[in-house]
């Protein structure tokens, strides 16, 4: 690359990723094939419209890759329709709201501090100027169980047109059947935002919401699914809902799709269809359970009491007397990347909350098994307990570096 400044920044980032351990549960490492597709000639092409029905010429190969991406996505998630053009998860959610609702309609989603996502109705987001959001919560933060009775009562009273199941910082399985039966009763669309667990569903480790009768799934492709940064919308059937979704994505909200990204999504879906992906997804969960065991042994409180997926939300303020912001910084210093995160009904502000959120998708891609996962959890707690001891932190940094060297980031799967 001729641009020296950018080349150096890229090389530094590559080294940071090589020498440290990535534990942000929404991040992962993609294969070289996916990077090749992202850096391919498809980035030069405009392709407004959909395969066979575009507004510009020269589409024989864009149609080919988009059709492959659509077919593979449908196969993975066992459904009849896929739109692979959303630029990421938030635009996929917004496109779904605009496709199926009218301004002023009500959406029922999970409260952000109980694990929901910003786009599920946090007041800072623009969608709240157009739609009315009401929220459900966990019943018990010790077990993480959703208060389904509360959810049903709100649904009966507020009559939302859409019920959202999905999360950004929640470590337990959702009862999709209960969501679907409440949705059916009040004739609301049921939409599952599976951004975090798409890879677990693809690998058969988590339940597929379509099996419970959900109407729509929205997702990102870059988290547990291990693909390029992007989004998609799937519908169980191919009918009125899917037609509305297509129109809402283009021309409703987006212009030209990013065809290099769609080619990379197709590669990602191909990788997720391989039998080895099932092993990968299973190991993500085993590794998270191994970390959970260490946290429990060392008395670090976990929201929801532990994990049934790829992530853990730990109350480090309550357990170790360190804020989430301080903990994130200390862990950065030893080469382990996590993110500070609010916990349910947090008394501390979102910029420096009580919790940290971390997970196993990226380190599992590196080949970590249960023993290494336990070692990482021990090192994290050691570092937080010894946060004022520079020498101890340097020793831990060295151990992290050695672990990272022992498990280089793979180039293919
Ligand atoms: N930022 C993503 C996450 O980390 O969960 C969600 O948008």
C-alpha cells in the first residue's frame, strides 16, 4: 500500500489483534477469503435494485454473488426469504420497522439496561421519534429469566404491532415459543434480532426463532457468524412481509448495496454451512461455560447467574470494587479487550458503569479450548485484583502475549 500513514495504522491494528486477546463478544476474526472478497473489484460497482431487476447495467456477476448469498442464508436459517443488503444490524432493524409499521405504532422490546439493544427503543435513537417503544425486563437478575408475565401484560395493554426478541448484553436463552404465542394472541409481528447469536443458531447450538413461528429475523453477519461487517433480514415465508422488507431496504432506506460486502457475506455463509462450523459454535459455548466456572469460583457476580451463550456480563463494581470503565482500561493494559457495560438498573452512569461484557467467539476462532478459556478468566481476575501493581500487570501481559503467540489467528476454516 502506497499510503504510508494508513498502511502503518493497518499494520499496527494487525499487530494489536495478533498480540492481544479479543474478548468483545460481538467481534471475531474473518478468514482470508472474506478479506479477499471485501477487497475485490465488486467495491467498484453500483447495483441498485435486486438480482434480475437492477437500475444499472453490468450486473451479471453482482447478480450471481447476491443470489448465492441469498440461497446460502436461507439454507442456514431454514427460511424462504433473505435480504442481504442491509449495511449493518441497526439499518436492518430500522428497515424492518419501516417495512411493517406506520408512524406512531408501538413496538415492545427489551430494556437496554436489561440487555436489549439501542435500536430496540432507547430514547437516544431517532426511531423513537417515529415509533412508540414500550419495554420488558428480566424478572430476576440472579437467573436472567425474562419476566414473560410482565411482557404479556404489557402486550395485552399496549397492543404493540411488533414484539422484538433479542439482545446485545444478555447471557441466557430466550423462550421464543412464549414470545411467538404472545405475538399471535395480539396479532403482532414477531421479530428476532439474532445479531449476537446468529453463529450459535447456524451451528445448531441455539434455537432458531423460525422454529417457534417468528415472522422475521434481523441480524448482523460479523459477530458469532464470523463474517464481514454487515446485516441481513430473513423472513420465514416468502410473501407480503418479504416484499415489504425488500422495498423498505431499497429504495426505502438505502441506495446502492455494497456488493464487495455481499460477496464476503456469501463466503461467510459458505463457511457457516461447513460441518466444522458446528464444532466451532459448540466450542464457543463450552469456552464460555469454562470462564463462567472460574468467575463463580472466584466470587465474581455474573448478571443472570452465568451464561447459556457466548457472553458473560460481570458486575465488577459489586464484586471487585472497580468500575467497568477502570476494568476495561486495566484489561487493555494486559492485552485483553473487553467492553464496559451497564448492568440491570445500574446505579453508575453508562460512560463508567458497573459491568464488563466479554465473550468467547474470537478466542474460539483462535483455537482456544476450555483450559485456555479458564486461564484467560483467571488472568483477567488476577489483573483486576492487582490493578495497582504495575509489576504484576507486566507479568500478566507477558502471559497473555505468550498465549496469543501460541494460538495465531487462522487464515482459513
Ligand atoms: N455494538 C454491538 C455490540 O457490541 O453488541 C451492537 O450494536
